[in-house]
C-alpha cells in the first residue's frame, strides 16, 4: 500500500497531471526569460528536484550532490526528472561534472541556449 506522499507523487506524474502542467509552464517561462533568469529558473528547479529525490535533505544552491549522499540511483532519477521537466537531454555525467544546483542549472541554461539558439 502506498503512503499519501507516494500516491500524490504518482498522481502528479500522470500524463496531463500537475507535473505536466508545471513542466509546460517552465518551458514557456524559459522561452521568454533572459539568459540570467533562465539560469536562475533552472538552478531553482534542480534544487527543488534534488531535495525531493533526497527526501527533503537540507541542500542549498552550492551543496554538492555527491557529498550529500546522492546515490547513483538517485542521480539517475534526477537526470530523468530534469529531462522530463525541461525537454533537454540531461546525461548522468552532467550531474557528476556539475555537482551542485547552481552548476547544473548553468549547464542546463547553456544547453537550452544551444538547443534553441
């Protein structure tokens, strides 16, 4: 039997559910945001998602994922979640090479700029 948090997360992840609406809203904001704001939006997204995956562990913008016990499975979940949220390919190696929300947000902003050119 699922707990209330698991059920809510599963419901939010359903196609057309709140997660899809949030992702669509984010993509719309990214399209109109200047580069600095894009980096901030994506950094905030990374921080929010990493906290959720690490069960609310205290993280800030400069917290290192690996030093905060992010397992390889959690890194895969973060990669997939960010890919789903942004539509950008977020390879697992990006999380290792850009191990903080700020650095990964910058990487995603650069990837977004390159993709949308």
